[in-house]
């Protein structure tokens, strides 16, 4: 059973920002940070199947594609990279690229990479704050300038660039063409309210992504049988013995924990390994001795079986 406060690391990028506030205290001239990674500490850092980040864009990212599991394994990698974004903030003219305007065959895609005309093939669209976007492996995509976004992804950083705005970084035409599906992005299911507190943003075969909103002064039980990442967007709470606030994250696995919400309430993002929302993820402790978590013996047989199965069969990368 695991409940940990994550540590952060800052990753410089040519398209990044020097001011990451309010999500991170970093502010320095000449040090453009594109990504803040939330990681487990020590030897556990490489044991998880998902990775949580915040991305900060002052310029557009390269137009790129990530491999799916099958292609990744065919070239000796453990897994591909499916990801999802949650837009924290964006300028009025901010855009993303997601998929292609029309079906494009491998020969045409390769030629467009060589000519530098890939931006003319991709489907650009505007974004809005609070929007969640699934980027399936094989989808040609990019974040534009002026965006701060949370990213949850399969663990792995394999990226094949098709176009990079003259930054003199290496392009990967052969791998990009092989990994890209050459299609428009699939239509994404709309977000769905699961309860007064829970909103399902994305359910993919690699992870589930939710937004959670909990009222001031309330007490809850969070059941996290599989690998789970929680990032606080607003407010404060005590999650077990850990006090967390805006921009802080925790990692849980095979764990049940009490959440006590501070006077300002809490809004957070929660992502966990699975294909469908966990119906037992969150329950109110009102009238049940607030602040007192269940012992392991008090869980239902279904909950205990799920947690035990997770410990035995959790994936490794």
C-alpha cells in the first residue's frame, strides 16, 4: 500500500517559459522551462506506468507523433505513449493541432516532412480553459503557444518530430511516418458527470482521467486500488497525513485514505490505471466518523479483491 507526496523536476525546452507561477515558484531570466514533471522519489521513480506533468508554452511545440504499443515494441521499446491534456489556462488565440485535415498516405506524409509543409496538413483548432483532450498514440499533434496544460501519459518519452519551426533539432521522418495513423483525430466522447463531485474527462484503455470537486470542510474516503495520481488545482486538503495545496500532487496505489477538505474546498485532477471509472473511488464520510478511514478489514470483498489483484498484477515498464 502506497501513499506518497511527489517530487518535481523542471525540464528546459526551447518553447518554454521563465515564469511558471502560480503552478510552480520558478521564475528566472534566461531559463525557459517547458515541463514540470511529478515523480515518485528514490528507487520508486521508474516503477509507475503513468507520468504526470504540467506543460508551459511560450512558443508552439514541434508537430509530432508518439508510437502505439505495437510499434514501440517492434523497435525495442517497452510501450507507446498515449496522453491527455487538461487546459489550465490559454491566451485568446491559443491553438492546438490534433490529427490531419484529411487522410494522408505514407508517401505524401514523408514528402511533406521533407518539404516542411506539415503545418498545412494538420487540423488546428482553438482551446478553452478546463477542456480535456485525448491524444491517442499515432495522432499527429502539437500544442501551440500561450497554453498551460496538465498532461497525463503512458510512461515514456518517445517522440517523433515531423516539423519544428526551424529550431535545428532532429526530425524523425521514417519513424514518424511509420507511427502516424495518417487520419483525422477520432471524435472524443464528451465529459460526463459521474456524481455531484466527479466528472469523467477521459476513459481510454490506458488510463481514466477525472476532475474532482469537494466542498469546504467535507470528509471523504478515496479508494485507489490501481496506480493513481492526484494533482490539486484549487484549495487545500489533508490526504491521510499529507497536507497538499495548489500545484502539489500525490501518488497512491493499493491504498485507502481519508481526505479532509480545508475551508476553501478543493478541486483536483485524478488519473488512474484502468479502462472505466472506478465506481468505488470516492465516498462521503459524513455521519461515519469523519476523518476515520476504514481499516482493511472493513472494505467489501469486492474492494479487497481489487486491491489484492492490483498488488499482484500491476504493470511494469
